[in-house]
């Protein structure tokens, strides 16, 4: 069963940050394939299977596999004896990451492609994105009329898209920003949800791929002036070891994998808005310019509120994984959500408490909302620092305003991936 957050006090329709409620009722039967359990239970499946153990055998997509978690499980998950090729089910991977993306590569091919992202997502780039997104949030805040509710999630998607496209070297006026924001949000919202949402996500992905490939062609042919060193310039000019230019479609996929993850920060922003309203102590510290409190708040949002439930790899050869025999091709599934909510490392893990991050840094392998392992040589997300910057600037802007939560449905369905408060988080500026 997914973890059910404490129910709100009687009579409260909107659940504050400490009372977000999981909706379930979709149980997994004994012996059912773990992929079905993941689909039905979402964020709670892996931790329910593990029950606090570092590793538990399962069947996953018809293969003998294992679910791992905690620091020991995280270290084992990033062992080079595992591979990423073929680990992401094709329907999910093609829609979320794109065909042939870096997420499904291994060894030298992975290192070479990932180096392009590391060269782009530098500390200097994070500083520039901080300035750009701060400007976008200030512009957005000017449109928020006192007493008139706005949907924070929708605002965040638009602000983040308006931040990323120009930085990436992509020309985009207001109409283009709105169009691409809708498509990027559709991809992120529906990639793991069979049915109409997935159909919308797949359609949006095709349109984004066509658009990005056109940008690559225009940049290569000189029909589009591209800022030197921008992501569009880098992806358009990058070559394979034999000197060939990748196809425009492949280069466009790489370009979208710079922009798309930043838009996913909107899910964190939605949760952060609820937490800010119900955490006046932290809101006041942030509004007063306490950068340590701001960074701690952003870390706690990523730890406490879910986006990624699990990550997957496959065994290159038959091997022992923390006491479980996994054959070649078997899956090793990392319990991301359960690791970030492990009471052994996070006391009272469902309580929102940024104070956890004001002391020594957490033990490696205990905070993995965007994966773990080595940044340069492993599969750790290269955009983690950018994620923090984008989230921090949203929180900073919101903390400066006297925000209110109108009556709404803030329940969170932990069986839905990715999840967020059902209303999208309606906020209003107090008159």
C-alpha cells in the first residue's frame, strides 16, 4: 500500500503540507509482477516490497529481479556491473527521454554524451539561470492581482519554460513559450499513465521532436542565429567519434533533455507553495534573506515530496545483488521514494522539516531525489544544481508575498506518477 499521509482535521477540504493524503485502494496481489505493482501503487510500491530491507527479490517485467534501497542499495545500484541499456521500458523512455537519449547509454558512449551536459550545466550556467528565472518570477508576480486566485503549477510551467528556452539559445516569443510549455508539461504529466494522458504525452513528444529537429537543421544551415556555446549551438555542432553529425532528430532529443528536466521543477514548486503557506517560520526566514534557510527548504521539498518513485538498471551478467541472485538481464530497481523517506535516516520522515539540512550534509545515499552515484562518470543527474537554483528562486519570490490558500482539493494520489496536489495549488495574494 502507498504511504498514507495523516488525514486533515475534520472539516478541512484543503490539506496543508503536513496533511497531504494518499488515495489508493488498488492493491497488488501476491505473485503479481512488480511492474504491475508499480503501476497500481506508484510511490509506495518499492518501499512496501522492501519493508526496510536493503534488498528484496521480485519479478519485474517477467524477469527475476531485485528491489534495493537505502545507502547500501544506492551504492550497489551504481555498480558498473549493471547497465542502463534496455532498463527503461520503451513506451516510457521514448516519451519521457526520447529515442537514443543519454539515459539509456553505458560506458564510453554514456561518458561522451554526458560530458556535453556537464560542460553546459556549469556553476556559471546555474548563476545565469538564477538571474533569468528570478526575472521571470518577478514578471509573473506583477500579474497576480490581490484576492484573485492563480494556479501555481501552471505559472511554474510557464515561468520555467520562459527561463530555459532563451538560455538554451532558442528564440521564443510569448506564444511560442505557451505552446512549448503545454507540450513539455503534457510529456511530463502523462509518460507513465496508460490511457488518454499517455496518448497526449506521446503526441506532445512527437511535436516537440519535430520542432527540436527543425531548430537543429536551422542552426546547422545558418538559417537561425544561435548564441555561441548555447545548448542549441553545442547540440547542433556535436559530432560522433567518426566525425559524423548526428541526425537532426537525435540532436534535437539531446537538446530537449536540457530543457525538459527544468520544466519538471514545476512539480516541486507546486508542493513548495503549499509548504510555504503552512510554514510561516520558514517563510519569514526566507523572506528576510536567509539563504541557508532557502537552500534547506529546497532540499526538504525534494526529499519530502515525490517526483521519481524508482530508477532501474539491468544486470550485465548473472550476479549476487546484496544477497539476491539476479540473472543476466534481470532488473535492479532502486527505491528512490523509500530511500528519501527511510526512518532510519530521516526521523519522522513524513514531517516537513527543512531543519534537517541546516547541520552536516546528509550521509551519501540517503538523499536521492534525482539519483545518486558519481556525477561525472556515473548516471547521477547533471542538472541537480540547476534544479535547486530554479526551485530556490520560485520559493524566494513566493515567500515575499502574503499568500493565502483558497479552499481547494490538495489531496495527493501516491499511485499517480508523477503526482502533485490535485488542484494544481490555487494561491492568492492577500488584499
